[in-house]
C-alpha cells in the first residue's frame, strides 16, 4: 500500500506543479500608461464676448463647462484642428462638452449670439495620469 500511496502523492504533486506553473502567465505584457487626466476648462459667454479659462492647456480629453450669461440661447462652436459644437445652451444656463483636443490654433464662438470669438492655442499632449492617486 505504501508504494501505491507514494505514486498517488507523486501524481498529485505533479498535477499541482503543472497547474501552478500554468498560472504564472506571461511576463512580457504591454503595460501602457494611463491617458492624461481630462482638463477642466470653463467658457463664459456674455453679450459682447466669449472667454475660455485657462487660456492655455495641453492636448487630450477636455471637459468644457459653458456658461451662457446672456438672455439669448446659443450654441458653443470650436473651429480648429478639431471642430466641435455643443447642444443649445439656454439663456442664463449651462452646458457641458467633451472633446478630444489636438495641438493647434482654435477659435471659440457662439452661434445665435453676437459675441466676439476667442482665439487660443492647445499645446502638446499633457502628461500621463499614471502616477496620480485616487483616479477612477
């Protein structure tokens, strides 16, 4: 019986070794860094002008929060390497717009409101958010 028991233990050990070795997996996988943290940009629309703040930021995902401070509804429009527009912004209301911005010169304007457009430049892509803590 001890010989049989020894063979059984040897077979179980061999199976466990194979399973453990197979579970190790590859160690040459790609570990790409996280994308940059989205930039939070505010846009103010009044009866005479459009203002973007901050005035300079890097390329990547941008969350525009647009405040229409006029008594007329309008649509926020971006022209440049990437063209984009928001939905209609109600009078004295707000709207959000997410855009993957590329490096280059842009003009922010408003359809429906006679406001002076705002020109700004988007710089090189922002740094990765890889080492920032508490990010989703």
